[in-house]
């Protein structure tokens, strides 16, 4: 497998997992409180990662040296982004949520320019326009006149905050402090690094879930429903472990600005999953949207991925 194809595969799996996560999050509205769903998701994911990552407890000095950085990426990538997404799905739709997430390339470029002095190239700007055109095609169902009629609600604003946090998280992955760069970087594999993020992220996620129970008092979870267990299993493995592993590899290989373009596949996958769940066949505008999104990805990809 060539390097370019490997990057494409790595960066296609996360938006597929995230699309499923959005649909499942919407299905769990009224069954599992959003902040509790996020905390349970990462509690299960952490338990699954623990057997592969127990070595991190031998690196107490490394954790203490980088605790502020680990707390930041854990809070942004684990504790807040997913919680905000589930919270947004209480009032917004999976398609609107993934549409906003697909605006990630623009926010990634903004964060890179403001916080990391990274200037966007013309190829990246053109790729963003093409990919967002594909997103607009999905949302409008091929009728561009309907784009202006998309109704944004409170959940959409919440999701926008989450996307901004995700952009900062992605940049922090490739711009860590000296203590997390070679040769000082701890000898952690992907499972250990994700496990540490989950541990620090659960501080914020667990605290938010406790506050939710204290001040919102949502209905109790009905654990007798098989769908609840199936949903928790999926969000703990697919969007958490598989998607995060592939995203980290893709960001490291191609850079956060380039990798962010693949997030534009999420609305397309969301539309396809929605039509599949409703027993509807894809329509011609899905093919048009897919072509535009792929074109945006192809244009944004550098000739020699780094």
C-alpha cells in the first residue's frame, strides 16, 4: 500500500465512525443523558485499553512532567468534544452536527494561523471550498436553493464550540511541549497514549456527568434495553478507539490542516447511514457530493505527504 493510499484509508475511517456516532447519539436522546453517555463511553474505552497500556503507570515521572499538556488534550479531545456533540444532538440533527464538524478545515486553518503561525496554502483554501460545496450538496439534497433555508438551533452553536476545541486538540497533537517530543517523549505506543488521554479526559467527562445528574436530573437509564448496551459498545470501540487511532496516525503523517479535509466525509456518511436506516436508496446528489468532497481532499493533499 502506497503512503498516499494508506493516509486516505486512515483518514476515511474516522469520519465513518463519527457519522455512526452522530446517528447513535441522536437515537439515544431520551434514553441516555448526553454527558453521562460521554463519560460511560470513555470509561468503557479506557477499560478496553487498560490491558494494552498498563506500562504507563511505570512512567509516573513522565506523566508528572507533562500533566498540563495531557490534561489539555484529554479535556479537549475526550472530555469536551464528545460531550458537546451529544449535547448538541439533543436539539440538532445528525446531519447538521456533521455539517458543522465538516467546517473543521476552515477552523483548523484559523487556529493554525492564529496560534501556530501556519499560513494556509492556495491548495488548502481551494480544497476547503470544494469540500464544503460537497457538504452543501448533501444538506440541500442537490437543490442548492435550500442551503439558505437550513435552520440552525442551539445545538448547532454548541457543536461549533466543540469543533473549535477539536481544532486546537489536533494542533496540539503535532505541536506538543518539549517533554512530549523525542528524545524526551515517553516510550508509549498508541494504546498507552490514548489511554492516558482517556484518564485525563475522564476528569472532565466524569465531572460533567455528575453536574448533569445534580442540576438537570435526567430520567434514569433503562439498562434492560439491548439498544443501550449496543450503543455504548459501538461508541466505546468505533468512534473512540478506532477513530482516534486512525486520526492520530493521519494527523502525524499529513498534518492537521490536510487531515481535517477528510472530516468532510462525515455528512456524506451520515446521509447514507440515515437513508439506510430508513430503507431509502442513495440518490444522484450523493454521488455529486462525494465527487466534490473527494476532489477537495485530492487538491489539499501535498505532492509528498510528510
